[in-house]
């Protein structure tokens, strides 16, 4: 069984990490000076490199000796589990100068669990280091946050993701991958892990990563589908709108995620109207070529900016209302039908 691309190309050094230059520079400096703290917090959106950097940092701290102890807080978040961690942390490491714990998804720790952790964080053994990782730092009690050295991980830029995907494609011998890497970099929303997963899914179909092959994998969340829905809205064609949403629902697509993507897409159309430059958007460049300028076609109607700004308002409201909705498809259809009927009033 071959390793996944995410595992195969996971960075092993700070130099290989994409998009976190400021943080990795600071961490390298800490390693050089050997001026370590006992408690660190790596906070940022999913797929931004928090856990990867925690592993690299731990390896550098112990000069490659031993391995950090990784704990998933989502399943080890109660008082008893935390007390067991604190008790073990008081024992010296068998290998390496420091005993290092990486606590992933630490926002899942219960209030009582954090209270149990507080003593260990306040007075940890000098040879023990905790590295907490989270996507939701606001869920960590202030009394704990105040005792952590915090580093924020930003969403990885589209350019950074695209360059990394291109590198992987070169190493793997994939062909016709440039436009596909550009497309994936724009739909992965700053998450390197998701981007590499998309790439691998496309490569499972064919190592020829042409856009045509890629769209077979991306399915109804492709830009082609979003353009078709937009044209149906512009034409006030209720049957086409319903057919598009029904098609995605029947294919088992995550419609809440689709609305997130479609909201971003409509904002990109507004940006294109104002700036006349596809580069300021996340829309792939191949959709705005002289021979295939579907972007210009979509925004060419009079008052397009007002239409899309109004649609953005509707999608924002829709996004909030379907957050806990069990009939997402029906709600989306109702909102879009109401929107186009408002255009004729």
C-alpha cells in the first residue's frame, strides 16, 4: 500500500513549510538560542500547518532524539484523562532532553479538564513542554491562554498552495497539471491538506491532470456548475435553478459547503466587475481567456454589479439560516426562488 500524498510530502523541516514564514523564523530562533518555554499554543485554521510545525519544533528541540507524545484532545478531554497526562508529564523522558506533548484539537478539552490542566501549566517540570494546537482559541479559558506562548497560523495563500502542488506534480510525474493546480489552489480555501487531498483524488482517476479530467472528480462544486446556476438566476429560470440544486442534493453533495463556495464566487464576480482583472479573484484563469471568457459573459449584462451585490446579501442570510437546518436543499431553493422573483418586482 502506497503512502498518501499528504503523508509523503508532509514537511520535515521548517524550510519546507509553506506560508508561515514569520512563525517558522521565530521558532527557528528559539531553537538556536535554546530559550524554550514550557507551554506553547499554535492557533489557526485547519490545514495551515499547526501540527506539522509542532512536530518539527519538537524534533528540533530534542535534536532528533525520541518522539513527541501526541494526544487527540477530542477523545481525551475529561478530568481523568488530563490528570493522567499531568502525572505522566512529571516523569522524565526516556530519550531526549525534554518530554514534549503535542495536544491537538485542544479546544475540545472540557472546562473541568482545563481546570485540571491549569496546575500542570502553572508549575510544569523544567524538562516538560506542552504544545497545544487548535482551530478555535476562543474556546480556551483566559486563565489558561495567559500562560501560553501563542503563535497564530494564517491561511495559506493561493500562490503558496499552487506552488506546492506544482512541486508535488513534478515529483510524481503527473502531466498537464498547471491549470488543475491553479483551480485546486482556489477552491481549497487556504487549507494545504485539503488541496493535496483534491490533487490525489484527481490523480487516482488519471495522472493526466487536465482540467477536463479534474472536473470529473470535483463534480458539482466545479466552477462550471456555479456559472450554470448564475446564468439561471440571471435568466430568472426557476426550473434550471431547481434542477441544479436537486442534482447536487441527489449526488450527496454538502450543500452547506456549496453555499460557502458560491458566496465567495459571487463576491469574486463583483471584484471582477470593479477591477477588470481575474487575478484579484479566486476564479481560475482558464475561465477568462479570449477563447473562453465565461467570466466576462456572466457579468456583461446591465447592472450586473447590483445583481451580484444583492445576491451576496441573500447568500449571507441563507448561510446563517441553514447552519442548523435539516432540510438544506429545500431552504436553498426557497431563498433563490424568492430572490429571482424580487428581481421582477
